[in-house]
C-alpha cells in the first residue's frame, strides 16, 4: 500500500510539473511579439527547465513520466527484496523529526565489516529511505553493511535543515562505526543525495570534532548537482524555496575540501552519458575544483557510457554493478 501511495504522489506531482511547463510554453509563445531581448530571456528559462529535468534526457522510454514511473517501480521492488532477505534494523532515530531515521542492513555481518552509507536523491523533495535500500543485496553478499539515511523533505524542511540533518546522521554513523570497530566507512549519494554528501565532506570542523570520523575512507557522488545558482530559477525551487542569496553558501562548488587530503579520502565522481549537458558539466567542474583548487589526490571521474540519470543507480541492485565493484576494489586495496 505504501508503494502505491508513493507512486500516486509521484505521478500527481510530475503531472503537475508537466502541465505547468506546457502552460509556460504556451504563454512564452504568445509573448514572442515582445521583442528579441524578451525572447532571449524566455528561451533561457525554457532551457534551464529542460537542463534540470533529468527524466527528459533518457532514451529508454518515450516520455519523461514513464522514466520516473519505471524508476520508482524498480527501486521499490529491489528495496523490498533487500528488506525481506537481509537481516536488518530499521527506523533508527538519529534526530527528533519524523524524517530523521536510518536503516542498517546486514546486521548479521561481522562487527568490523565495512559500511556504505547511502543517501537518496529526489531534489530534496521526493523519494524516501524505504525505497532506497536497493544497493544492500549485492553489498551484503560482499560482506559490506549498508546504512540508508532518510531525511525530512522540502518544503516541510529547508535545504539548510536537510544539510544539518545529514551531518547529524553522519555523526550517528561514525559513532556506530567506532563502537563496532568497522574497518572503514564510505558514503554514496545520488543526484540531490550527492549534493548532500558533498556538503558533508566540506565540513572540516565536523570531521575534526566527530569521534569515529577517522574511519572515513571514500565517497561516491553519482549524477550530482553541486552549483545551485541556476536551479533556483527552475520549478524545482517551487518546493525547495531556496532564496537566491543562499544558492552559493549551499553549493558544494564553492566549498573547500583541502582538509580531506590528510585523510587520504578517495572520491569517485560519476555521471551518465544520458544525463543532461548541465549535469555532466557540474560533475566535471566539481572534479576540477577538487583537483585544481583543493589539490586533492585519489580522485576518479567517469561519465558512464549508455546510462542515464536513473539507471546509473538502478543498477546498484544487480550483483555485478560498477559501484559495488569500485567499492570492493577500494576495500581490498586500502583495508585488507
């Protein structure tokens, strides 16, 4: 029942956005007579809306709505299978609000097992912890625990609130890892989740003052958004409600990551061939920030051939997937 309720909410919100875009397009066409400068502004707005609509770039289905529906169905099914077959502890509270809960899958594994912490996307306003457990099954077979982090969604929470919630969740994870004697902790985030992981990694004070944070080994940032300045001018911001003046402070692209050098943290920055040009550009520019400005080592950038914004994470449920392979390679190289 939860799946169908979520699917209906997803469908209605997406339908609203599609209708809203069609209305905007019609209005824009009527305003073409207002002159070339006005038309230039209108076209820029239309391009931004398309660039930040990942479902419109996938070649797998005829419509954007079908891309979204398939994604929800796919990750829900894989998450249910993982929940039903892997020993776990669910709905662990790390904060006082309803969304601040996390799940640990693989509680039967040795105490010192490596941990992957997964943070879902959905533009900080969609998806959930319950349907984001899908990476757990292949990782469990490789003796890696998965911790799936939930958080409150916009507009009931602000983006600044969510960034702070992820920091609280990470503090819980590191304390848990320290208590269990885990060999190492990795973070992974998709889309808006990659933004949240990147913001977490930028906080030097957090890592300096959090017990267990020395166990951080690396992070996987998948099809992330790292510069929010354009995003505030799209329909995404209808729910996020991010003021213009907060776009830069909440953008990882303008943060400092030099403190990660001493920790020898490995960062894997990934995007799909069929992500929008803007999403691919953001991944490249974030990589360049880390490499050229922060002078970080141990980085990896790849635009995954044949993948779009959604199947780049849907494949995490497969036994043979690139994230698991990268993670296991990193574990064997650095922790064994």
